[in-house]
C-alpha cells in the first residue's frame, strides 16, 4: 500500500483521503510543464494538490487556483496547501469544472491537468478512484477540458496535459475541434527499448510545427534513474 504521505524537499503531501496518490506520472507533469511567463495558473482535478504545489515552488510569483470535485480530496489538498510555504498564492475550490466555469474566472496564462483516461480497463470498487482515473459520465471529458481551456486561456496561454499515447491522440482531436493545437510533446519511456507510456503535451491557439522530445526514466534493466530524469526532479525528490 502507498504511504499516507509523500515528503518532497520543500513540502509534504498528505494523501490518505485522496483516491489518486502521488505518482511518477504526476511528478513528471508538474516538473516538465513549461511555466515561462506564468501569471495565473489553474490546476484542474488537483487531488492532493501536488501539481499546484510544484508550480508554486517552481514559479515564485504565479497565482494558482486548484479545483477538485471530490470533497475529501479537496479538503486534504487545502490542508497540504496551508502547510506549505506558498499558502498565500494557492486557492483550492471544491467544485466541478462546469461549476467553476459558471463563476467566469479571469483568463489563465496556464492550465494544467492529468485527466481521467482509463477507458477499456476494469474499474475498481472505489468510486472516488474511478472518478479520478476512469472515463465515465461522471468524470471530466476530453471535450469539456478542451472547451473550457479554449474559453478561459489568455492570449498566448498554454494547456499542459498528461495522457497515454492513444488517449492523447483522442484529446488532440477534441482540442483541435475547440480551436487548440498541440505545440509540444514530451514522450516518456521507462527503459531503453520499452514502449512510450505517457505523453506530456502542450496546447495553445498557435498552429505551429509540433516539437517532440523523449524522456527516459531508467537507464537499463537495473535500479536507478537517468540523468535527464534526475535533473528534472532535482528540486523535488529527497533522494535527488
């Protein structure tokens, strides 16, 4: 079982009340998202608050809103934020994306999200975990995320999303229909010769040539991490 908390260099994430625990995927998304010029960031489906906290650590002035539909997770995210050095810059809202959109928030320079994506696999018995991980009528749809982002991104704003390759291809279609094009993509591979397991993609209104890079997590079959992975997470993991 995962620990009830995850200790980072500058903050601690309590996660006992959250369906989705701290994961390598989420840490990569939080570390790899391009926050250049960030002024106002929205973390959609914040869970433990991890992505909001990583963004606050990485960018010293960005103001962050984090929304979470699950009440227990939102309460734990708020507690994690309150215990962090950046409580004054992060606001956690307990609501759905549709409810948040109805408030007509100010445009965001950056939106970040790790949306539900398991569609074919068997859902678990944990309803909260299903909402966080599995596509269903109750979960955040790709079309809803893309439509909200197209509506509330500031001019020149960026949406960064983490998904497996097949789901990212479907999301790219939803984004394009909403008026957003994929501009960058980080291809994540666990080991040399292994399949690409995740895409971390950036979307914006500019239709430009797609820039792709690859990140290898492990250098071979044994333990340890690549220098590129260590450099990316160097400000966060205790062991780095």
